[in-house]
C-alpha cells in the first residue's frame, strides 16, 4: 500500500484523500433512521465475506440528497470512519472542464486511486454537476464533456462486478430531480437516502453535538439555552446551527467572558439568519418524523394515482396538515356511474398498497408505524371483494356476501387466490414507486415545504421526473 499522503501532490489534485476520516455516527445528530440505514451498510462493509455467504451484498452506490448544510458530507465521512476505510472525495464540478476528455480521465483517476486502496469509499459531492439528465438543456455549457464524465462513472460502477475490490461510491446532491436516471438504476446508486432539515428534537441534538467543546456556566443553563435556540431555529440546517454556536463563542471571547450566555447566543442567531421571529412554531405541530412519513405516504399515493388514473373520480389535492391512518388525498365528486372493469379492481388493489410499500422502502420493515397500517387491510378487502362479489376471477361466478358464506375448502381457495392478488399488488406497487422514485421525492419535498400540493402540480412532476426502468411484474 502506498501512503495516502502522496496522493494530494499527484496530478490528481482534485481528489482529497484521507486514510481515515475520524468521523463517527456520533458526530451526526437528528434523523436517527438515516443512521440506522447507514449502520446496516457499515456492518456489511466490515463483514463483507460473512454477509456474502448469506447472499447479502453491500450496495455499490448510495445517494444522499437534501438541502446544502444538512450533513451529507458528514454522513459520507462517518461511513468511512465507522467502517475504518480510506476516503476519496471529489466534487462534481471538478469534472467539468473546458478541455475535451478531462472529465472522463478525472473520473477514471478517482476510481483507479480508490481501487488501489480497496476496500474504500468514494464520495462525489454535487454529483448533479456531472450527472444531470443527458439531452436536457445545457446550462453553463460543457454538455458533451459532462456526458463523457457521466458515462465514465457508469462504466466504472458497472465494472465493479468483475473486480473483487469493494469500493462504495457515495454521491450527494440537492437536485435529485435533474439526475440522469441511468445513475439511479440497480447496481449503481440504488440506495437513495433523503437528508432533510432537522426537526426541533433534531436541532437540539445537533446543538448538543456542537456544544460539546464549548463552555457554559452550568450543565442546566446550557441545556435550557440550547432548548431555546432549538425552538427558534425552524428550517435551520445543521451547518447553520453549528455556525450559531461558533459565532456565540467568538462573541463571548471578544467580550472577554468565560462562558457563552443567552445574549451571545441570541446575537449569533440574529446574525445567522438576518432577523428571526419568536414563537413561529406551533406547539401543537405534528412531530417532524411523522410529517416526513406523512409526506412520503401522500407522495406515493399521488404517484400511484397518476399511474392508474381514474377518470370517473380524479384526484384533487393532498396535504400533510392532518394525521389520519388513511391517505389525505382528496378526490372529486364521482360524476355519473362508474364503469369498472376487472383491471380497474386490480389497479385499485395496487394503489391501496402504496402507503405500506413506501413506508417499508424508506423506513425499513422493522420501523413501520401505524400511518400505513390500514393500507394492508384496505388492499386485502379490495382483493376479497373482487374474488367474492364480482364473479370475475378464477374463484367462480357465484356471489358471496363475505367470507362467512364459504364452506371450508372454498375458504382455503379464497385465501390462496387473495394471496396471489396481494403478492402481485405489492410487487407492482413497489415497481411503480421505484420507477417513479424521483417524482415521489420531489412531491415529498414540496409537501414538507408547503404542506399541500394540488393535482396539477402533481401531474406536472409525474410527467417531468426521470424514471428508472423496472423489470416487468407478472400477474
Ligand atoms: P452537506 O454536505 O449536506 O452540504 P455538510 O456535511 O458539509 O453538509 O455539513 C456542514 C457541517 O454542518 C458539518 O460538518 C457539521 O459540522 C454540521 N452539521 C450539518 N448537519 C449536521 C447534523 N445533522 N449533525 C451534526 N452536525 C451537522
């Protein structure tokens, strides 16, 4: 192994390399579910062989997306730090140059370097600078050049299959919507994780992390002050919160004081955001994590509603202002008599699965919560009705009011057939949500920001967002 230090002086000046980042998951606060997901990856990275024996492979690419300053770089470094692997970082904008061939050559350089130290981590910040949709508007020029670079990334990531050397590529962006869908395909950046603005509890946790090396008059006073700052900093990023504490420290030193006090903290806060208002956060507000879950649920329902449009009762709008166990999506008054075919019944089962499927996809099977619980009941009831009451399935043409009307062997037949419909519905629903993941994320973003989104906006996003092709699902 060569010394990593020499890398910095090599021609690959755009790469920053660290033998070890020294960053751990303790340095990142708030959004615990992100850490849980990434810890899983670290576990696999550390015990690669053991997991491979069980048929579990580490993803090749992880894409972190969210506003600047929310800790994406920090998380990438924490993965490297926790797994004890060297860290190679570059910025997407470094690949875009005036000279032909430079982008592709630089990408190659980055991967060659990382591979020679494998297992290792590559981090590409602002990956959208090089990985935006091909054939789109060429903002800032250098289109062909960028395309070469993007193709090179794809080639390098696909090449891992043959080599045994494990390199995990982590990308970061705040423009998921403009990324080329080729990047998001299976075997590339197929693990997509949103890093959002912290909740009030998250902000408090972040403030505690950055107050570790600061002096306060007492633990109790520190805690009270941090609570107060957390309340006043709705929509602040982790980076901004860190700045507030640093700034407060500087103000304190300037006054020749030993301890950070309330005055310094509030002054620092004012400087950070220009002005701020007190009491802007409603205390009865929905907790941040629940809001995120609601937003994903509604976004998934919206995407499925676009995928299987229902002309006789079009959807109108949805929001995350209220919590119910059923989706908030509102539909127009049914006009006239619905003319339902068998496929409409089946599509409605697929649609009903959306809340459950997205929650599992984003938060993991062990971390489901009640806001998707009625989806499973709803979907299986729909399947049951199709089988028992329409006479349109292999079950037969008789009509049964409900399951209670069935003799035992028919009950077993119903069970088997319903399971088949449910399996198809869940698989189809996951495939649609994977194909339209980018639209789901964009709608989620808008819901988190504006609380509400209407049908027109939803349809526009659905139409414009990049799609990730999925294999067909067999009925
Ligand atoms: P991004 O890559 O998303 O733009 P960074 O990782 O560069 O954000 O964040 C800048 C700094 O802000 C971090 O180094 C860290 O000190 C602080 N920070 C941001 N988010 C968090 C967080 N969730 N917990 C702790 N510190 C944070």
